[in-house]
């Protein structure tokens, strides 16, 4: 099983926190930008900051939905 794309708390057998969806979002965006799931490979600084925050190892360290919305609004299109 590829555990790199699964929130660490789920790998450990802990009940998934709602931030598991934020983790998944970070991994999906990383994949869209790089073809892989390593957020450190994202070359766009603001997107890199966004996906690293989303894929923080600890569930409590991941941004809330309000924080995500504010961060996305700051990324130039």
C-alpha cells in the first residue's frame, strides 16, 4: 500500500479527522503540479506553501477551510 498519499493518522489507525480531506487536497494539487505527491517538488512558491500546509503530518497543524480560502485568494491566477 502506498502510504505517502494517506494522512498519517489513518496509517496509524486513528479515526480520520476532517483535516484528512485537506491533506488529500494538498496531495491532489501536488500531483496536478508535479506528477507526484512530494510537496517539496512544487516549484511555484505560493502553491508550494499551500500544499505543504495542507499535507502537514499532524492533523491539528493543517489549515482550516477558512484559512485555505484566504490562502487561495492570495495566489495569483
